[in-house]
């Protein structure tokens, strides 16, 4: 087991290194080959604002930072995005997993399709449009702050932060739940069609016991791995939804940095996303053991 | 007594039987054609017309939704229903081209890798695809479109990114066919590789690939709209850009923001339903990526 974990860890680190170099390659392609910048990604000066005087700098004032300030900024942004991710993934894993299992259990009635249908329909609404409409509705009809940057709570319990996180998490969760129900149900239904299961049924084991003790127990590792594949999609949604809701998270940092051509901002925010994505994949691979 | 039917009657019976067998496949393009005709009726919207819709006037000619204009009118008095439909056509066209290009690229790469006798290439590319799938798709695209983002670059980016999720199932389908009995027999009988590929391998894989591409189309439309919303694809008319411009008038004319979103949701929902139908008929066996 320990060797399995060490091996997967090694693969994860290798993947992160490859993705880091790919990210640098993409930045070089965009800014130097397709754009007209002469700040190559391999030059240290491209990452430090000291070589560019503020008046001619490509960095806006709020992104001219020292190394320590960059890390503090990233920490703040990670906290904001972390709340959103926590809510979204919690909703996806609890609802998606339980309803997927229920759908597979009642597979003869095609329940998984009906359970995922409302979520699939809601997922067709563009997420950025949803958060903007909620912000407008919130402002006009409920006389509450609309976008995430409209009001900052200085004292007292900061419930508004969680409300804002919930608004951004909702479109992510809806799409994720729809996908997760179908993915879990499909995996379990495929396992339920395996010929070895007939042996237990012939022996007199009932359908319910067979499902929970044999099929689900056997596929739980694979289902954890399936669940980990939703994380990159959620992170992708953050990049679109956070700027739309004017929420100061890692996704917003990436878009702001891209607009400002700030290499440190792009690199740090992208690397944060990649680390989360690789970590989620590592968790899935560690738990997954093919029976 | 001679009970043999005449030739034309037999031919008619054969055609009827054939049509009943392929009725689902024959009906499949009809909703796509109808949606295409509805969207593209009247041609695409010019950039100047689009810019005039959101020009700031002292006395704007906009009207709230009424019986005459279901979605209301823009600042220059242009009907928003018609404008949303025409910009949506542009988004669907772009997403369609990207998906088709990506699918073709995935098929080409997978064929080269799978039919290659060196097994190491296949394993290497499979590992690379697994690593590539950890990258959130919008992350790569927002960086790629950071400088002078335009439609051509967006199409290339989306096409390349669709290769990764499509290549894995394609690899499995092609392997299934390659190791099947009839293909092995043909190879032993001395048929040429090209003939086997053209007559036996591609027709089956091609149908399933179409089904898989159909499930990816709505996700690509959503992605295109999201990137347009972030102003990363230039000033090309798009629903995402309509919503982005509509935000400037959200207090005076909120319908400029809300109704294009409604239209986008309806079109994406229609494409999703058609995608599921196509995937089930063409037996692609793939889950829709997000919606």
C-alpha cells in the first residue's frame, strides 16, 4: 500500500512539473510568439516589477507586489475561492453520490435519468448569466448588495461572504451534480450487469444485499476516482464565475493578471489551480484499486 | 401458383424495412437542420450593427419587452429577439466548427497511435492525455486568448482541448474493432490496411464519434459565450458580449442583460437534448461533459 501511495505521489509530482512547463510554454506562445511582447518567460525580470518603472509598467498598481505580498494576496484569494469550492464540492459529492447510488439501485425504472434531469436542465443556463441576474435581482427586489464587491462587512458575523460564495457555487454545483449522478449510476449499473453477480443471486442472496455489499463495496474506489475528475471542471467554472460576480478569488486574480499581462499573477493563480487539480487526481488514484 | 412479388414491390418492401431500421438515424439530422435554419435565417450580425445597439445616447430608443418586441429593444431600437438569435447563430457556428475540427483531429491522432505497431507510443500518449485532462479547459483558453484574442485562435484552442477527452474513448473503440474477428480475418486474407480502414473500421467509429461530438457541442457553446463575456474574443457579436455590454445598462434597461441569457439557455438546452439523443442512437456511450 505504501509503495502504491509513493508511486502515485511521484506520478503526481511529475504531472505537476509537466503541467508547469506547459503553462510556461503557453504563456510564451501567447505573449511573445502570438503577441508582441519581448518579456520571455525564462527571464527573471519578467516576473519582477523593478525592471519596469511604474508609469510605463505593464503591471497595474494593485498587482505591483513583492514576493511576500504576492503570497499574502494569493492566500486571501485562496480563502475566497476555497469557500466556493467547499460549498460546490460538498453539494456535488453528497447529492450527486447519494442520488447516483439511488439511481443505480432503482436501475430497472431508469431513476438516474429522472433524478439528473432537473440539474441537467438548470446546467444549460450560462453560469455567468445566472450570477449577474441574481446580483441584479438581489439589488432591485431584495434591496441587498448585488455583486460580491458591493458591501464589505467590517464588524460582526460575515454571513454575506457565505451568501456570495453560495451564489457562485450554485451554477457549479448544478452542473456537477447532474454529471455526478449519471457517472455514478452508469458505473454501478455496468457493474450490476457483470456475470459473477448471478452466482450470488442464485445462491439466494437478495438484490438489495447484493447491491450494497457486493457492487457498491467493490466499486467504491473507482467511484472516488470518478468523483475526482469533476474538480478540474469546477476550477474552470471558477475562472468564469468569479469575475462575473466580481468576487475576489483566484479565478478573478487570473483574469485580472491576464488583462494586466502580469506573469507572476498568471503563473501563481494557474499553478494554484493545477495543484488543486493534481491533488484531487492523486486522492482518486490512491483510493482506486482495480478489483 | 406463382406467389412471387414483382420486382418493384420487393424493392419498396426492402426500402421500407431499411428505413424502419435506420429511422432513428434518419430522423437525427432533422432537429439540427431546423435549429440551424431558425438560427441562421437572416444572416449573421455585422460588428457595426452590434456596436450601435449599445451606444450611449441622451435619449435612447430602447423599449421594455411588449407584444411587438418579445425581448424588448436595444439602445438604437433594434429588436433584441432578432439580435439574440443572430448572435447565438455565431456562437453555435464557432462551437460547431471547433467541435468538428477537434473530433477530426482526435480521430487522426488516435488512428495513428492505435494502428502504430509500437505499443510504447500509445502508452505515452495515453499518459499525456491523462495529464492534459487535469487542466481546467477555461484556464488554458483564457491564457491563449490573452493577447489579440480572435475567433480563429478560439477555434484552434477549443479544437485542441477537445482532442484530450475524445481521444480516450476513440482509442478504446478502435482497439475493439482492430482485435475483432472479421478484421483479423481480413488482414490474414491480405486486404490492404487502407481498405480495411475505409470499409470496416471507420464507418463504426465514425458514427460513435459523431454521437460523442454532439454531446460536447453544448459545452463548447457555453464556453464560447463565457469567453466572449470576459471580452477575450475581440468584439465579434456574441451572446456573451451582449450580456457583458448589457451590464452597463442594468439599472435603466435590465432586459438587455436578461433576455439574451434566456435565449442562450434555451438554445443550449435544445442542443443538450439533441446531443443526448444523438449519443444514445449512435451508441457513443459517453456522458455529456458538463450540462
